[in-house]
């Protein structure tokens, strides 16, 4: 009952401040579908890649904000298994941007206690990106302040298929018994092993779909959409999303 203090006593404000959201428990795990870089760029008459650059800049700010709020787990969707369908120039530019991003951000992330993990099929990324990723994961592995999962060449269906393959392999070798396969065991075969499911999923740029993101993990995640394009998503919107999350009543199928 007392988890939902806001439902009963506090009127919904038009502007939400950090102080407002710190009065109630924060989501432990927030995930974001960072969408709208291209539309943001087009609306300004810039090439799409300028939108991705601005999006990367913004990611830095929102990671800082998560650290500031002491959010434990933060997952962002950066590149889907379907995004390879885009023109080669855009894919290439995104890959270079990724390498550049990790190169320039790694020291700050290390200093701020961020532990990085890439979820997705890293082996299919260009060599240079793979090297940067492995380096970043290794050098931040001892950190524990904020656990940042970056979904890169990530697909929810692909992740589930990979989990099934792992389960079949371990069952065939006798390491796993058929009767022991339940939700909990299954989760351990996903890329997100040991990370609790997201409490709050934010999508920018207005689409109301999941686009193959964290299909298994979002079974009971609260969904919040804004029409704001990712490069313009700020602390103001982040606080609004959290405030609304705090007003919702999660039932998980119960009463
Ligand atoms: C999200 O922005 C970033 C990626 C998918 C890589 P988009 O590039 O999808 O931007 P829109 O949706 O075209 O505006
Ligand atoms: C989802 O955005 C993927 C990322 C943000 C990385 P898309 O732009 O690829 O999604 P759709 O195509 O609108 O569903
Ligand atoms: Mg998009």
C-alpha cells in the first residue's frame, strides 16, 4: 500500500523535479528505446548521421543522470538486428560512431563506477568495434555503481533462440534436466543473465511498439512513451517518466 504514496496524497505536477521523484522508491532497472535520431536531424535539415551524433551526446547526459539518481540498472537500445536493413552508409557511420563513443567515454565511465555490458551478437560487428567493446567490458568489470547494458546488434527473438539453443545443448549433454526448465532457468540463458527485468521502459519519438527489444524481460514492465526525439530527451522527461511510474499500480496479474 504505502509504495503508492503518490496515488493517494500527491497531485500530479506539470513539472516534475528530482526532489519529487526521490520521495518514492525509484525503478531499479530502466530501459530506453532511443528512437528518433533521424527525424530529429531531418527536422533541422541535417543529415541523419548528425542525428545519431546528437543522440550519442545525449546518451552521455542520461547515463550521468542515472548515476546521479543512483539507478542500479540501465539498458539502452542502440542497434537492432533489423537495423542492418538500412543503407550501408548509415550502418557504417553508426559503427564508427560506436567505436568513437566508447573511445571517448571509457575514462569517464570508469571514473563514475559504470560497469558496461553489451547485449547482442557482438561477433557480427566489425572487428574494430568488437575490440573496443571487449576492452570497455574488461576495464569496467570491477565497477558496481551503475550497470549499463548497451543493446547492440540486439534482437529479442534472436536472444530467445540463442537461449533455446543453449538449453538444448545442456539438456543433450545431461547438464540440465528437462523438468528443471522454468522461467528462472530460462532467464539464465538470456544475454541479460543476472540482471532483473526492467521496471520501466521508455520509448522516445512516439512509436508505440517494442521493435524486438527485451521481449522476454518486458513481460510486466511499465511502458512510457514520449513524442520527444531522443536527442532532445532530457532530465525533465526522465523525471516525468519516473513520476508516472511511481503513480502506477503494478499488479503482475494479481489484484
Ligand atoms: C534511433 O533513431 C537510432 C537507431 C535505430 C540506430 P532512428 O535512426 O531510428 O531515427 P528515426 O526513427 O529514423 O527518426
Ligand atoms: C528501434 O528503433 C531500434 C533502436 C532504437 C536501436 P527503430 O527505428 O529501428 O524501430 P522501428 O523500425 O521504428 O520499429
Ligand atoms: Mg527509428
